C-alpha cells in the first residue's frame, strides 16, 4: 500500500482579496470557485495585469514554488454614498 505524501501546497488557504508577494511580482486573488481561482499577476511596478484562471492546486503549488509571502492586509477603502438632500412634500 503506497504511503500518502502531504504536499505543502495543501496548507495554503486562498481567500478573496489576498495579495501574495514574490520577488519582482505580486499576485492578487479575485474570485474563488469550487475548483478554480481568478487572479491577477502583477509583474514589477506595472499596475495593469490581465485576469487569469487556474485550479486551486496549481495556483497553490505555484505560490509555494516561487516562495510567495502573504502581504499584510490593507485597510478597507471607505466608500461614500450620496444621500438625497431633497425633501419631499405632499
């Protein structure tokens, strides 16, 4: 009976909004589905990146292989909503 090997990639937990930093690049997790993950891989200081799609296991293995470090969470940006200043009279 073959022994099961535990892979370090199975220890990674991917959550929407995470930013993983690697040497000369970073990766931002977008939507997470049942088996697939939408992400953007930013290289260098370029603020633009195309949306990519990969399975959870492949992306986790990529992050481990490239020694990615989870960045500190950024404070949520405050969104303002406009309220109507008009009063309705009947």
